């Protein structure tokens, strides 16, 4: 990396544009940056760091105030750096985020940060020719070209003011954190954690296996009922348990066979007794059934008489139902007469002729009121018109007040409309910037959404590549197998051509004592060639799959590089905010013509409001006049209508009442007529009922109704009589059959004794069977558990050995156990890097200290068993003793810190494999050196520039100005710092 030029504007103390030509400053390989305290020497180094990484080193980077306080509001803060990295000359331009006054109105607005990268000599093939404008893409590209992070850059290229000795005096923990950032050894910490996690997982697995063994042993003890003794081997105990279970099973089976034979004999005797007992029971049941039927003969005759009477009463029941319906009709019509008389308010016994006369009188009175209906309707129309006019007058009066208010508020509305027009113009000016930012975020969001598909393609391509590797390896195995078999078969092939007495074509001997025998499957040359072609095709497929996987990886890396730390959700939220802001601005900008027209409309509305007020007042006077005339006419007509209404609210309601009364009286007349007809029909049905009872053979209708039975009762009587006849026939048929011939109902069978004997034999056999089954199940369970237990023992042994080995290895990797130095893997790697740094720094420290001091790296464990490996002391050659670095004086500390910083820069640059670092900046510290020591330091710096580097020193020491010919002076003033090149 070589710097060419630096431009700063409104940055730090530099209010105006200042340019630093590093090509002129570094022409001699060494230049000095000096000036008054606070003039801005270190700010120039901050500007270089900000242009590259967007941040500044040290505590100044935490303040985030990079803009010059005295800069004009319209002057943007910018830093432009032109440099060459890995042969590519590029131009970086950055602006930090800062607050600037609003162009319109009061207050401040946030100026967003910007960054751009331009290729001076043409862009590389993998980058767009127009350069980069996104902050994250610029940062990733610079870091990739330099090959180091921002922390590594500040430690390697730009040694910050006041931080030379931080690494030298740091304790082990601080030194470990710094080295881990510089050398990127986090992966070794992940290895340590992997071993710990793997040990924990294997420990859980081993414990689970041990618990499984314990559970199996407890289960065997539970099933067998044999307790485990602590002094007996588990495997011997298991064998004894299995033998005892087998002996118990054989004894249980023998007892089961004996008791089964006894049960069969008892069951046969019981069957014979049961057959005889059944025949005796059937004879006894037949005699008992016939005796019972004879005793209940009178009851059965009564059932038959009841059933016959119910059948004869059926016609009488139909006539009775007609009488009941006629009675219900009489009751209904009588109720209707009473209800109609109640609605009319008249006596139900009033003669029909008188009722018809009353109805006619009511209808005549209703007809007399017909001529007043139109006047009542006109009265309602006029009253509605009066109400409408009153409402219109009130509305016009309110409208008059509103117009007066609008006329008074018109100047304020015109002022507000002018402000809205101004706002729309401002929105139109801001719209372009928001749209540009929206396009940038939308492109990032597309990149974020394309990343999952690219990752899936990478996974697929990687899997395809692995399958291609496996296929190629199989093809190679087949080819090698065929070649080996063909070589083995060549001897047999030559042996078939040998002739007795003729020389061998291989060895020349005429004797052939042991010719090779032919192989079973002879491999031909064509088979080998075909296998070779298949292997070549598989190799080609493997190469293509590898290229595809590499391209997929490059695609994913490119997407991740463009995306940076952004996430899809964050970008989507930011894009939504920008779109909402853009829509709001666009909406406001689009309303500019409308708002302009509204302003013109308001300005021209003064005369319109005056005309509206004049017309409204004229209409209001006419409405008031019409309202007064209608009120007088309504009052005059109301007297006539009041007499016609009487006690009713309106003429229509009184007419409706008269007509309703007439209708109710007419309904009473109709109800009286229907009731008389119903009474006549009831008398006729009662005469028919008496005639039907006499015809059916009953003395009276009441006797016929008493003989009524339900269908269920009749069916029940019929079924009972049929059952009695069926039982009698069955009993007689049973006694007459040959099966029961000669059976005496008084015979004693003795069934209880046989049943008891069979029950005892069966229970004994069942108990023996259950015991045999339990013994068999116990023996089977013990055999199965024994097999599982032996399998678990076989698996537990290797698992215990593996876990012990893994536990010991994890302890060693994490600095415990057999690790005597108490160094973890990460500390060991960092100790190796620190040892390299100590070697590189010692060469410069011996030179600058006149051979007195050397760095000594110690990997011993710390006090009280703490981790070691990162100790760094100083060997004093004058005394021959090792001293802590904290005992050095101020000047000696500067020499040691500078040597350590230069050595650390060399090791980090070699470790990262980054760009060649041709430029180095050193800030302050030279004031603590005497003249001789300063000579040694300058000799070391001369060696650096002799190697092609450009070294920039920042110091206000007078002697440095005398020693260095090329200088850049920083002058401080109230108007901002300025730069002056001196030679």
C-alpha cells in the first residue's frame, strides 16, 4: 500500500480544503509532520484511517465528531484519499454523518454518511467500471485489498499517539485479547469449546449407557426374585438366575400335566350326572305346567270375555267421538260469542235485530265526517310547510353567521394556503434524494433475498461435487481391481502356450515344472480399456462438479460481500420507511398545482362571499313573510277541525273508531248465528250414540264405553291366551315323547357332589397352568433381559474407554489435566505468534539500545496455577537478568514499544498475507530520547525506508526538524488550520 495524496475539507480543525501530496513528501522515504499542539497533526492520520475504514483510531473514534465546527453550513465535510493497493490505483472519498442547519426554517437536519471508490487505472474484472458507492461495499473492498481489519491496520500501519506502550505493559488477559484480534485465532477457541462440548455429550451418552445397565440388572432381580450380592460377579449371578428359572419351568410343566388328567376324568362324570338331572327336571316342569293351567282356568275364561266385549264396543266408540267433537264446537262458538260481546261492550243476549240497528247508526256517523278529511290533510300540509319555513329560516340565519365567519377568517386561510404551497415546493426538492437512497436500499434488499437461493445452490453443488468424487473413486477402484486381476491372469495365459521341450518365452527355460493355472474369470484388455474410459468420464464429471461448486461459492461470497452486516428484515424495514417517506414527499409535491389553485381560489373568494350574503338575506326576508301568512290560516282552520275530532286526535282516527265499532257489532251477530247451528248438531249426535249402544248389545252407552280397551290391552289378552294354549300343548307333547319315557320325577341324581369334585379338579388344574405360564414367562423374560444385559456390557466397555480418552484430550486442549504449562490451545497458538513477534522486535531493540536489551518470551504457567504462555519480559545484557517491561524508563519504554510495534507489524503483515505495506506512520514519543539514542532510532528508520517504505513521523521535537529534510508543517489559527510543505 502506497499513499499518493490526501484532501480534507471541513474535517477536524481544517475548515478550508487542504491537500497533502504524499508522493512529494515520501520522495526521500522519510518525512516529518510537525506543528503547534492542537494544530491538527494527528487529524491528518485520522483522515487517512477514516478514508480507508470510515473510523479513526484510539479514543477519538468514540466521540464521532469529525466535522469542523467553524466550517460554513453549505460546505460539506469530505476526505479524499488516492492510493495504490496491490497494483490497483484507486480514489476513496468519504463524508461522515453530521448535523447541519436546515436550509429553510430553524433547527438542524442530519447529513447522512457517504462513501465512494473510483478505479483510477481501470476497474478489475470482478468490479463494476463505474466504481462503488455503497458504504458497506467500499469497506469490504478496502479490507479485502489490504488484507487486514481496522484494528490490525491501526496496530500495523498507523501507530496511534499515546498507545505505543499499551501492548508492552499489558497483562496476560489484555495481551491475549489484542493478539486474538490481530491474528484471528478465534477458530482455536472454537476448537476448545468443541472438545468441551463433545466431552459433555459423550459423558451424557456413557452415563445413559451405565444407567441402562443398572436398570437391566434391577429388572433381572425383580423378575427372578433373586437379590444381587455385592461380593458376587454380575455375570456369574446372571448365569445362576437363568439356570434356576429353567429348573422351575420344568417342575411346573410336570405338575400341570398330572392335574390336567384328573380334571378331564371329573368333567366326564359331571357330564353324565347333568344329562340325567336335565331329563328329571323336564318331566317335573311338564307336570307342573299342566297343574298350573288347570288351577287358572277361571281367569283365562274372564280374559276371553273381556276381549270379546272390547271388540263389540268399537262402533259405539266411533259415535261417542262424534258427540265429543260436537260438544267442543258448541264450547268454541259460545266462547267466540262471549269474546265478541266483550269487544263491543254489549250483552251477549241482546237481540240480533237490535245489534244490526246499532251497527248501521255507527256507519252513518262515520259517513258524516268524510267532508272534513281534505281540510285535515291540508291542515297537516300547511303545518309541515310552517315547520319547513321555520327550519329554513333558522338554517339561513346559521348560514349567514357562517358566511360572516368565513369572511372574517379568509385572511388567515390565505396565509395557511401560501405555507402549504411552500411545503409542496420543498417536498419536490427533497424527493430526488430520497428516491436515490430508496433505489440503493432496494438493490441491497434484492441481494439479501437472492442470498438464500444462492446458498441452496451452493449446498446442491457441493453435494453434487461430493457424489461426483465418490463416483470417480468407485470407477478408479474398479479399474485398479481389473488391472490387478488381469496381471494375475497373464501368467496363466502364457502357461497355455507352453510346449514340452520348447523354451519359455519369458525365462528361456525348456523345463516347465509349475505352470500357472487358469483363473476363473479372465480379464481381457477390452475390459480394462472400458474401465479406464469409465474412470476418465467420472473424472471429467468430477472436475465439472468441482468448478460448479466453486462458482456457487463465489456467487455466495459476492452476495455476502455486497450485503455486509445488513439483514433482509432490516433492509425491508428501511426500504418501507424510505418508500413511505418518498410517497409522502411525492404526494406533497403532486399537490403543488392543487394547492396553488386553492390559494388563487381563496384570494378570489372575497367578492363571492359578499354576493352570497346578499342573496341569502333576500331569501331570508321572503321566507319570513310566507311563514307569517301560513301561521294565520292554520289557526283559523284548527277551530273547525277541533269540533269534528271531538276527543280523538284527528278526523281520520274518529272515523276509523266509528267504522271499527260497527264491524265488531257485525262480528257478534255472526258469532251468535254459528253458536245456534252448533247446538243443533250436538243434539243429533247424542241420539245416534244411544242407537249404536243398543245395536251392539249393551244396556246403555255408558256400559259400552266401560267395555272399551286399548289396542295394547286387546293384543296383550290375545297373546296371553295363545301362550296358555301353547304351554299346555308343549307339556303334553314332552311327556308323550320317547326321550322322557320311563323317567320318574322323584329320582335323586346327586349332581352337587359331582359338580363339587369337578370344580376342585378344574381349579387345581387352572392353578397349575397359571404357575406353568408364569414360570415360562419368567424364564423367557430372564433370557431376554440376560441377552440385552450382555449386549449392554459389550457396548459400555468401549464407550467408557473412549470417554476417558476424550476427557483427557479435552483437558489438555483447555489447559488442564496433563497439561503441565496450563496453556490452552488458543493460548499456545498466541504464544507461538508472540514468540515470533519477540524475535522480530528483538533485532530492532538491540540495534536501538546499543545491544543492551532483548525481548524474552515466557510460556511458563502463571501464579497460583493460572494460565501462562503470553509472558513478555526484557533481558538486560548489562546485568544478565530478565526484567519486567514495566521497570524500563520513559525513553527505554519508547524504544521497546517502537521495536515491539515494528516487529508486530512485520508478523501481522506476514500472517494476513495482505498487501505490501509501503507506508508507515509513527505518532509522538521521540521527546523522551537523548541524542545518541535518537541516532540509533533514526538508523532503524533509515533501514525501513531503505527497504522501500515511506515512514511518516509526527513530532514537535525541534531536533527532528533538523534531522529530516522533508517536512509538512501544520499552522493553527482562528480561521482553521492550514498545511505548508517545507524542504
